[in-house]
């Protein structure tokens, strides 16, 4: 796959999602062309984003004039207007943008976006709802499902894995999870409290914050253990 890390990105639709995305990209040094059909919105954002244009992205001529066909990456961040989101995505595919990301409101919307040419479809509201459901258990400080049924979580170690080197704790065979990172709650004097890689020699203390990976049920069971 081509390395597109430094290529400019066209962000189309400057609602909450599109603006957050564009600002984060700019913050990390990526050139962004931000497009919204609401001139007031475009005007309002021109102080925060270097290249904001008011244009209707369902207009192929407008897209071409903006040079979107030259972009290696584009994100369709139009949400509520599903018709416009589908139209814009299909036009970006037609003009040959090689890496198209699109935001979907529903599962059906996601299916259509993929059919009309989106290479990646994201469903932030749905994904965030699922994530919060896991966080609501109260045992997890953070949670991300990195693949179907495989998750990474930030949590505390149960008592029975604390106080001994990880290799002796049998955490993997007993719980089915791997501890990959640890942030000590009481770092040695002069050292920052930050995450470091966990190894077989790492001794966890209760109160440390750890990162674990494993199957969803295993991660949940581990986090709920005392
Ligand atoms: P969010 O849920 O992220 O706030 P919205 O769907 O509310 O997303 O906002 C999407 C943005 O997309 C709005 O600012 C709207 O003006 C813009 N938009 C809608 N249709 C078009 C279009 N055809 N061309 C460009 N921008 C559009």
C-alpha cells in the first residue's frame, strides 16, 4: 500500500466530526483542504483552518475546480444529509481519488458508501456507543475493540497477578490476556509516571494502570477480577 502519511487530505463536510478531524490533521502537520457548502460555517472556521472553501461537493464541476482529483486522500464527513454523503462519495470514486474515507450514520448507509466506492467506512456514533457500554462496567478505564472480538483495554491488575514477575503470574494461561504496558502508580523518585512496555520481569503492583490485549470476554473477565 502506498505511504500517504504526508499527502494532503480533503475533508468534505465541516460538522462536529469533520472539524475535529481537520483540526487534528492540521495540528499534526498535514495539509488539509476543508470544504463545506454553508458559507457562514466556512467563514467561521477560516480562522482555525488554513484552507477552508465554501462549495457544494455534490457539484462535480466544483470538485474539479477545487482540484480534489489531485488529492490522494479524502474524507466525506457529511452525516445527516445521507443523499449528499452518498453522491459525494460516488463522485470522488469516479474522479479516481485513491483513498476515500466516509462517515456513515447507519449500517445501511455504511453498506451503500462501500458499494459506491468508499475504501474505508467509519461509524463513530455506533462505535462510541459500543465502547461506552464496555466502560460502563466500571472496571475499564479505556477500551478499544481492535478487531472482531479482539480488544485492548486500560485497567488495574487483579490482586492475584500483583507482586510477582509477570512470567510467574501465569496471567496469559489463567486469564487469556497479555499485559503489554504498565504505568506505575508510584514511580521511582525522579521518574515520570508514564506507560512503559511490560516484560516477563515486570512486577505489577495493585494501583498500577496496565494495558492488556485479548479476546473481548477474556479482557472483560480479567478486568472484573479482584
Ligand atoms: P456532524 O454530525 O459531524 O456534526 P453533520 O451532518 O451535522 O455532521 O454536518 C455535516 C456538514 O456537512 C455540515 O456543516 C453541512 O453544511 C455539510 N454539508 C452537507 N452537505 C454538503 C455538501 N453537499 N457539500 C459540502 N458540505 C456539505
